[in-house]
C-alpha cells in the first residue's frame, strides 16, 4: 500500500507539470554520488566528455548527491567524478541515445584525488527512469544489416508489436513511393509520427508516411517509440519513429557505397511469360569532420545519394480490337441500347433519326454500327496518336495486351549538418535535407488504371530543416530552443497530352490531359489521376519552443531538519514536466517520516544549499501518511 501511495503521489506531481513539446533528439544523463557507506556526497564534480568531438561539460552534485546533464548530444561518453578526500572515479563507454534517460551512479572510494578508479560501462542498462516501450537501431546496424528496400520503414517494422502492411517491393522515394503503412500495437498507420533531428518529418496528407526519406548511410540511429513514451511526443497516438542524422567529429571520415538489384539475379514469376525489367541502384557518399582551425568547436557532415529504380510492370489486360473502331464487329453481335433517348443517339444522323433497321434493344444490322452513330470525340480518342496510336494498345496475345512496361524512378538527395560548440554553456546544431524526385508511372497513379494508355510523371521535391540551440544558464537550469521546417511539393504531369481543338474545345491554347474513363463491360480503366488535384504544396513549421531543464527540491515542511529531495524538471516554461525517482521518494519518506511536501526551485549553486535560488512561490502538495 505504501508503494501505491507513493506512485499515486508521483502521478499527481507529473500531472501538475505535464507538457507537450517537440520531440527530443538528445539525451539526459543523471545519477547520484555516494561514499562507501552509501551516504550522499555533495559538492562532487562530475565531468562528461565526448572523445570523438572533445566536447566537455561539468556539473556538481547538490546537497543530496545528485547531478543531471540534460540535453546531451547522442554519442559515447566518458564520465569522471571527483570529490575532496575520495579517489577519482571514471566510467568509460557510456552510450547515450536519443530520448534516453541514462542513470550512472558513482560509489566513491576513500583515497587521494590523484588515484583513479576506472570502470567500463555495461553494454546493456536497465531503464529505471522511464516506462517507455521502444526499440533502437544504431548507425552500425543500419549500415551493415541487409534490407531489400533500404528505407527506415525496413527497420521500424522489426519493432515488437509492429504489423507490416507494405508490399514486398517499394519505390525508394518518400511521397507516392515507399509507404509507412505500419501498425504499432493495433493503432492506425495514419496515426504514426515521423521525426528527423527532433523536427516533424510527417507527410500531413500522406496517411502516416514521412515527407523526407533520408539516406540510411546518413542516419546515426533510429528509435521507434511504441507506448508509454513522454508527453513531448504526444502529437500522434500511434508509433513515433525518430531518426537522428550523423555528425562530424575531430577525425575526417568519408565513405562511398552502391547497392543494387537486377532482374539477371532474379527468377521469373511463374505466371508471366517473361521477366519484367528490374534495375535498382542506390549509390552515394558521406564526408564529415572538423572545420579547419576550429577543432573541438565546429563540425560538418555532408551526404549525397542517388536512387534509381526501374520496376517493370507486367500488364495482361483485355483490350478492344482496332478493326472494330469503325463500327464493324464482324460475327460479334452488337445490340442497340434501350432506354436511351433515340434523338441523342441519332443526333449526328440525317434528319436526326435512326438509320433504317436500327431498333433499340435489337441487334445492329450485320453487326455494324452506322458511321453517323459513332461519337466523333470517341473516334478522336481511339486514334489520338501516342505510343499506341490511340488510347488503347492493340492486342498481342489473343484478345489481350500482354507486355512488361518499364519506366524509371529517380531521386537525388543532399543532407548537410553543422554542429557548433560555442562555449561550455552554448551549443548549436542545424541540419538541412533537399530531395529532388521524379517518378514515372506507367498507369496513372491513384486511379485503378489497368492499361498503360495514360501514365504520369510525379515530381515531389521536398525540403526539411532543423535549427537547435541549448544554453546552460546555470548548473541547474538549461534552456533549449528548436525551429523546424518541412516543405513538400507535389506535381502531376500526365504523359498523354491532347489537342483541345480535336474535341471541339475552343479558346484553350495548350494541351490538355485525359479525364478518368471507365468502361464497365470490358472493365477498362484509364485516364489521368482521379480524386486528387494536379499539384499541391504543404509546409509544416515547428515554431520555436523553449524547453527548460531545471532542478527542484521536495521538502517536508513538518520536519525542518530533513534535507531536501532533488527532482528534475523538463519542459516548457508554461508547462513543465517533473521527473521523479519513485525509489528515491520512498526511501526519503521512510527515513524522515510522513509529513507535508513542499516543492520549490533548487538553488542555482549546488555547493551552497543556502545560497540564492530563483525566487518563486512554494508549491504545496497533499500530506503523505
């Protein structure tokens, strides 16, 4: 029951300080420093260093021995804790991933500060500071694990609770190509959220897909959050797929690659007479390192990748015989429709009446439709030219048209990232992605077309950028600001253009596309894309939002001698989120007894508990018994 009381209390505290914010692409490192007897060590100095970049940050434990480093860039770190009268304690190989809350506690040994105790961090840490359910794929796994389509979706679908609803082969482009049709824990795919470097990367009109499909070789890690994750990811109710781009380090690195698939390496589909053309090439390069003269300060990373896909579509469709275009159907019986206004059917015939022998509901004489009853616009379409001489290809397999249709799909992508450590307190990074995409579709997309009479090109250049700053106002207070930009253009261009004058349309001096046409009897569908505008542009802005990371204290006002219990505060100034260690609270109350809890800002100088803090009214909590 006592544990339940503490859990309820902490839930109330969290509810009071709930927050919705931009997703985090950084980590939080925290812990407690104690002596050999388990008593806390205040005023201990804790330093973290990223050996790859040389970036160092320092903090001090408060009067209950706790320290916290919020907003730490992902990477592998070395930690060092020092205190007067104790040996220095080092921990190496501490891995921080996006959104992590990693706890590293130190138990100091008595001795001279010139002596050092070194430990290697464990490869697997049990998450005790968060109840989120997630999976992580790091850059090494992304680079070395073979996947068929080489997209972030290939790794997201490996997450526990994920149901893959995607086709076997996907076009390696974001909008209109590869699909994020993945359900997490039964949620709708359209409720998933995609993020890149902490900024939104979702196609708002694409039902749960990303607007940018970054090169896998530019990704440092991808984390898939499926449940119990922080409220800062509360924009969608499904899974949150958060990727972080690679950064430069103090060493120059460059790499190049090519992945390919080819129909020469594949077997023929059993139901097709021949293999369709298949060419799939992904190639590019990376380069990153320090900016000359600014080692340990300014780093760059640049990626460029090209993706080329030709995926032959095997079409097997019944099509009309060109010999019947003039109205002569030979031995095939053709019946004059009934229930149709005869004046309309005979509008082009002499006198506006049906030719002799033509009766509604009866066969046309000799199975020939009189020339005056053939619609001139339909005749113009049948002989409109193009690669098939008209809107239909001629049958080449009995009454069917059977052939592989191959068209190219191309993407070129550039990714740039800059990281700058201005001072030990101020860090800035920014990333920008530009994609140029040209898809060629044999049968018009989103239209149920089944003959390659009219296809279309689909161009969708996309852009995304993030600018992030973090400033340590004091050891207890960090301010973050982030701006995100996401822009999608969608442009359709049908590959069959018609002359308006051929159809009696005047005053229009440019080619026109073909509308969507369905012929029910023969189940033919062709024409331009249906149900969508011929182009659109979407812009998503993640406006600057300031996030505070601070330290609060809990005090038992009924016990003046009781020391304070430190907490961590994260979130926006107007809606902070409190993070409380349940075990620490239980131990604190068990040691000092029941009473009334008071929350107040922690001091800005951890080594001086009575020193000046940020003045603010105390927050009184309910009594705890």
